[in-house]
C-alpha cells in the first residue's frame, strides 16, 4: 500500500511541475538571419510567420532545440532555440541609442534656448537691479537731505515759536505801558485843565473885586 501511495505522490508532483506555467521571459531573434515560427517543434511543421532580426518574443516554454514563444500580436509558435538571445541585437540597440541621442539633442537645444532665455532674463534683472540700486541710493540721499532739512525746520520752528512768544510778551507789555501812559496823560490834562480853570476863576474874582473897589472909590 505504501509503495502505491508513494508512486501516486510522485506522479502528482510531476503533474504539478509540468502543469505549472513557466514565468514569462522575453527574448530577441539574434542578428544572424530571419527565422521561421512553426506550428510545432520540427522543421516539417507548418510555418506561421517569419521573424526578422531583433524581433521581440515572449518565451512560453523553453527548450534545448525548440522554444514555444508568443508574439506581441498574440500569435504562438515554435522557433529554433539557438536563434534566440537574451541580448538586445545591435541594430535595435543602435536604434535605441540613436533615439536617445536624438532626444538628448532635442533636450540640449531646448536647454540651450532656455539658457539663452535665462541669460537675457538675468541681464534684464541685472539692469533692473542696478536701476533699483540707483533709485534706492537717490531715495536714501533724499531721505538724509529731508532729515537734515526737517532738523533745520524744527530748529527754525522752535526759534519762531520762541520769538512769537517773546513778541507776544513784548506786545502785551507795550500795551500795558501804553495804557499807563494814556492814564498819566489823561491825569495831566485834567490837572492842566483844572489849573487853567482855577487861574481863570481866580482872575475873574480879582477882576470883579477890582471893579467893585473902583466903584466904591468913585462914589466917595
């Protein structure tokens, strides 16, 4: 019983191994010649198509003599294994390199144009920066001049305020003196007026007395 079970296990493992799909692997037709892809692993099998140099195929079942492959369009067939290679053929590699070189040249031209544009922009920025520096220097000079002018203005304003204050005080003092002088003159005029009036009255009294004495003398 045990030998039978052991045999069944071995058969099962073999079935599993053979039924498990091999991981897909890409290969290329080498640069020797064009090869045929056939319906089976033999030269007498029907030709499906011709594969040119560098044709990319997907390996489905590798073998020493023949290999089952799949094309990019989905067709499957057998090709001779020795005509397949892992290395990218030189023609394709050259095309790839040319394509990369062309892309690099386009990129280099674009970068050169961008570099020229950046140089022009940098020159413009440098000119603007120089102009900005001049304006800044002028603004700084104007600010310093304004600050000096403001200082002088403040000094003049302070002197003007002081002079105005002194003038107001002097004016007030002069007005006061003028009032006092007016009062003095007024008092002196009154005194002169009163003095004159007294002299007139005294003269009138003397005259009246003199006339009266003359009348009395004439009556005697």
